[in-house]
C-alpha cells in the first residue's frame, strides 16, 4: 500500500501557495514523494486508532489524533457526527459532473441561544506518578490513603531493608570469613554454599558489598598484604555466585561488575597477576553471557571499553591492562573473537615485537595464540590451514605460530 500524488497537482499547489513562483522539477518530485510518505504514515496511525476503538470505519477524529501524535496541528472544523457515510455525504450529478456535499441544516440562532448545549471536552491523556521513591503523591488522580497507615508500613519496610536478624548476621559473618580463609577445605565448603544455597537472597547485597569493598581495598597502593591471594578468593566468590541460579543478581551488577573489571584491567596488581587476570576474564565473560540483553547493552559497552584499550597507540595503558582487555574479549564468545579480535592481531604482533621484557612478550604471545587458534579452527572449513591466508590475516609474527598450533591440533 502506498499513497501517490501526481506531480502536476503538487506543482499547481506550490504555485498557488507561493504566489506564482515555480519550483524546479527535482524539488517538485522530491516534495511529491515526501508528501506521499507523510500522508501514508498518518493513515497508518489513523488505522491504529480505528483498531483501538474497535471500529470498522475511519472517522475524521482518527486522522486528527494521528496529526497530534506526529506533532502536527490538527485541521479544525472537520468532525464526523455520524459514522454512517450514506447519511453524511450526498451525491449530485448534473451535466456528467459529480459533486459530493454534506447537508448542513439551517439552525435558528434564537433556538441555539435558548437551548442548553453542553460542549464536549476533547479527549486528552495526562501522565502522573503512581509512586515516587515508594510514596504515593497526593494528586487528584491518585486515591486518598490513610497517612498513618502509610507511614507505619514505610517504617516497617525501611527496617526490614536495613536490619538483619541475629541468625542472618551470624550466617553472613561465618560465610565471608570462610570464603577468605587459607584453609582450602573450609573455603571450598563456603564456595559450595554460595553456588547452591537458595537462602542467600536475604544477605546477597551484603555479600556483593563485601566483594566490591574487598577489591577496592586490596587494589589500593597502600595495601601491604599479598593482594593477589585475597583478590583470587574474592573472584572465586564471584564465580560461585554466578553459578547459583537460585538468587537474583541483576540488581547488584553495578557493584559486582566494576570489581571484576578492576581485577582484569588494573595496571599492576602483584608479581603473579596473570592467573588472576585470566580468572577475572572468565568471570567477566560468564557474567556477560548470563546478563547481557538488548536493553542494558552490557556486552556492547564492555566491548567498547576493551577495544579502546587495545587500539590505543599512545602508551596510555600498560601491557598488563591490554592483556586483561584481550582476555576479556576472548572469553565472551567465538563470535566476538572473529569480528573484533581478528582484525587487531596484525597490529598487536607489530607492537609485541618492540617489547623488551621477555616474560611479558611470551605471556602476550601465548594467550593470543591460544584463543586465536581455537577460534580460527572453529570457522575453518578444511583441515589444513592456508598459509597465505594466515599471513594476510595475522601478519608475519603470529601466522607461523598459529599455523604450528593448528598442525598440533590436527
């Protein structure tokens, strides 16, 4: 369905409205197409009003509401008093010419003045708040609520949010102490509780705050303890919580996700920070696969952060941070590796050639070859790798290493 007007009619209207001044042919053609599109959209919106009102025929008010919906001033004076079109329009035929008209009854002015005519109000929709911060505002649209009852219920709700029972306090204290203790058997028992217990929902907010504050304190420059040990324990708690399907974590992602990213992208944590970054990347990928939706755009925003770190050429980010960004991207999915990481490998290879630290160079090379080989093999059609294509895609630094790894996996 489309609405088309003749170019001649639009040209005639433009000349009439502009006092005889003409437009060029291209402008008239463009204006004709635009008018047809606008009228078509207005008719579509009018049909929506017809369906919502459960009618079979369109009336003038439907088109007027469609104009208002598109922020266009409606045309006043056209109303449909009766849906029956046979009684609204009349047809006159004379000299092979047809004319449609509406019967306008003559109304006596004296009768109109003496009669009591009620002017109908136009249909309007007004938005108002049902509740603001848990409290119902006092407006004409909202029902009247007893303020004493509302204040008592609000006090009870606030107390229930802030206070825990004695048993819950003991449970929280014992659980957090067990999660960061050095006894491996006790710590495994606590992690098992975090990954399977369905009664954690009452204390889950405190557990998340414990993790985020623990990460913040142990990443501070003034920390003297071996930070990687505690950070590893805290990441194990995050991993256990992500495995628990009996608790609701969406409300606490704003505290949990920055803590994981901090462990992944921190400039310098400790000497043995590579395994910590690998574990943080695993938790980051697991969280994105579980909670990312089209509404929150969690994956897209995280990809933007990692991608900005990897393509930066001004040495603003250390190689440790770039290592964490690369691991975070690769742990999301093979699709992210193919679409985002593959085009960056050649550039990363040239940058790694210039690294003087041999340990850092080996770590970066090892992790890149590991993830790229697995992803490349998943999209490879034949069993044998194409050497020329490898050099074109990944450059002279990584191509022979990836080819050798592919041969080992055959």
